[in-house]
């Protein structure tokens, strides 16, 4: 009789997680800006979709970083979720790349007046927010590179980039991106379309939850 082997659980929930996250993120952007807000539907394919894509990518990255630490502190994380981490991390990174390209194409005072002064230069908050975004993006890229085979032999580099210190520090760039972009609007709920909080605030709160989970559970 053949020996009974322990079957490794390789079931992954990645497809489901990506679909559900995309649906809710894009639906939130549509509801807040088109249905309850004043943005015309012609702006859906680029301006509003960019917001939905940024939120989807961002949530997938938070899940990628936080599911392991959440399991460590005793959270109810099924193995199909743990198995999905690589796919959702890669998808999150690619969606953020799309967000970066779309933002570059639209980045001018007529579209993002909140980041610019009348003379066309960046405000201090706009500059800080964009600096945070660029640094967050490059750090994510470096993290992704660490999984490439040609770098895997450089164990010191891998150890540094996947270390608790690097990860917790790198995550703060995203915090800067979101905070300086939106805090003025966060403090004025009367300006929230339909009473729904801005996407930057929703992202900020999700970030804080993920960050605390990482502080407690990342070794
Ligand atoms: C070169 C890097 C980046 C640039 C130039 C950039 C640019 C922008 C801009 C212009 C906005 C405002 C969008 C709007 O109000 O419609 C924005 C929002 C946002 N970005 Fe980035 N970003 C960058 C990197 C990142 C990274 C790395 C992440 C996530 C890890 C990210 C996540 C977000 C999120 C969640 C929002 C909120 C969307 C909203 O409130 O509408 N961004 N970004």
C-alpha cells in the first residue's frame, strides 16, 4: 500500500480577493464622485477610475503585508488567504503602477488644483504628498525586485529589504502620500459628497489598521 502523504494545502483565494476588492473600490469611487458628487460621467474612464485603481492596489498591498502578521497574532486567517499573498502583492503592485502612470498623465493644475498655487508651482503639501508617493513606489519596486532570482543570492540585501525595520519604515512613505494629499478635506465633513469620507481618508484608516497589525505581528 502507498504511504499516506500529507497533502499540502495550495488552495488560493487570490482571484476572489482581487475581484471583490476591485468591485468595492471602483463602486465606492463611482458612488462618491458620480452618483453623490458633482463629477461628470465623462471623467469615469481616467480621473475616477484612477481613484478606484489606486484604492484597489493599495488594499491588496495592505492585505499582502498584513495577512501573515495577523495570523501570527492569532487572527482567523484561512490558509487559502495566506497562499494568495504573492498573487495579490504582485497584482497590487501592478495596479499601483497603473495609478502612477495615469496620475502622471493628468498631473496639472486644471485637474489637481489642490496641489498647485496660482503661479503653477506645487504647494508645500502637494510637494510632500508627491514625494511620499514617489518614494513609496520606488520602495515597493525594490521589495518586488528582492524576489527576482538574480538577487536572491545576495542574502544581506534580501534580509534588509524584507526586514521588519525596512518594511515598517517604507510603509510610512505611503502615509505621507495620503496625509498631505487629503488631511485638509478630512477635517471638513460638510464637504464630503453624500457624507462619504474621501478615498484618501478611507485609505489612511486602512493603513493605520494594517500598520498596527504589522507592529504587533511582524517578526
Ligand atoms: C510616483 C508615485 C505616485 C504618484 C505620482 C501618485 C499620484 C497621486 C495623485 C495625483 C493622487 C490624487 C488622485 C486624485 O485625487 O484623484 C493620488 C492618490 C492616491 N494614491 Fe498615489 N501616487 C503615487 C504613488 C502611490 C503609491 C505607491 C500608492 C500606494 C501604495 C498610492 C496610493 C494612492 C491612493 C490610495 C490615493 C487616494 C486616491 C484618492 O483619494 O482619490 N499612490 N496619487
